[in-house]
C-alpha cells in the first residue's frame, strides 16, 4: 500500500471530525484522541479503528492533539459532549489528562490508553516494541547489533518529552549497555521532523566520527539521520553494505520499509499499527459490554524488519485482521 493511498484514506476519515454528530443504529459512538494524526503510523491506527467501528455498527470520531496535552484535555470534553460510549487516547502527559479521564469515568465512559496508562485509564493497548521486558524488543535489538558490531559506539536519538518515547529511549539504552555497546551521546528530536533529525545527526557525526549505530525513536528521525550520513559520505549498514553505520527507527512506516529495502536505513520496528487499531476497538467493546469487570491490557506483537526479513513484510491495510484475528503477544 503506497503511503499516498494511506494518507488519502486517512484524510477522508479525518474529514468526519467536525461533521454534525450522527449515531449508529445502536447509539454507540466511540472516539480516538491521536497524539499527532499526521504521523503515518497514526493514520494506519485511525484507518483500522474506522473499519472496526463500521463492522460493529458504531460511529467513530477522530480528534488530533497535535502534540498538545492541553488539547487532549479539551478533546476529552468534546467527546463527552458528543456522548461517546468509550474513547481511546495516547496520553502525551498522563498527569495533565488524569482529571479529564476521571471525569469520563464518572460518566461511565471507559478510557482505553494507547501505549499509555495512568489515572482514569480503564485498560491499555501496548506495542510490544514499547514495553521494557526482559528478553523483549530492546534486548533482542541490542543483541542483533552486538552480534554484528561488538562494543559499537551508539548515538541515541529521542524525541518530544512524551512518556512512551522517554520509556523507549531508557529501555534501549539499558539493553544496549547490557549487551556491551557504548552509548556515546543522546540527542532529542523535539521538533519531531526528519529535517531536524538530519541537522542533529550531522552535528553528531562531526563530534563522533567513529559512531557505528544511530538508534532513533521513530522512522522520520531515522530517515533524517540517513540523509545526514549520505551528505557526510558515510554508508549505511544494510542491504547494500555491511560496513556502514547502522540506523534504526520505529513505526514501520511505508517510507522506512522502502528505505530498508534500498539500504538507506538498517531496520525499523513494525509495531503493527493496523492491528493496534483493531485491538483498541476490541478493548472498547469489552469495556462497554462489561462495565464492572476487569479488563486486562492487550499487547500487539512487533517485528524488527531488516534486510534479513524485509521480503516478508505485508502492507498494513492488506493484513487480514478482524476482532477475532488480532496478533497479540503472550
């Protein structure tokens, strides 16, 4: 599925955001507060949620926080005014939204956290690549790197001060050190753009010319890093070279998958955003149907794609998921 097609579909879905409220036959309206709806992985989550809602006969609403915790708070009130039966939110600041989530709970509206938890969250849907577990994604990735580049010097690129991003950075850093890798620096791409990542990476390459690995919190940063390496005349470790600098991202965006194929980045974690949207819908369904019961968290399986397995990748919207067929981790 080309990125342009995914974005066009997402744009069509987002066109319903401020349309007059209409309700499904059973009166069920749900919502999702996206941290930044323009991000490709978020668009895939949105597409999955829209399809799941349609199959359930629900009305679906998307609201975009655009990296603003304050906007997330106001969006909660908007959804409550619309009369939603449940909503999901990727919390940018759990403390800032706790009061709003608690207001939702008081009205009998469950809140599903997406890669986030905290006060007022009924249950959470996690990416396996966002969990810091022994033998999990970051231990596996650090071992993959150490096997090919023992004791390599690593630069970590974080992002905006969002808890899930900060957790990922801390987890990878810990796993890398345990695997014998050397973290020589950390920089944060707080502007959340490929262009800013490229500028930061160019400076890092000048400071640390013997760096062997760049680990980035998302794919756009990884693509920016790759551009900076190309400008500095350095090769990237991948399908075209096993002597260059390793560059890793997270999200499994279409552009990053193509970059892995081309050898412009080494790898990306595909957290399966499409399955995530289905899992969020399932969590909502469970919470709505059983409001007084316990609702365990759901974890969606993640896969690290490199040149070793990139031929097995399937475009998100072509994956045959349903509420009864979601790839959940044990």
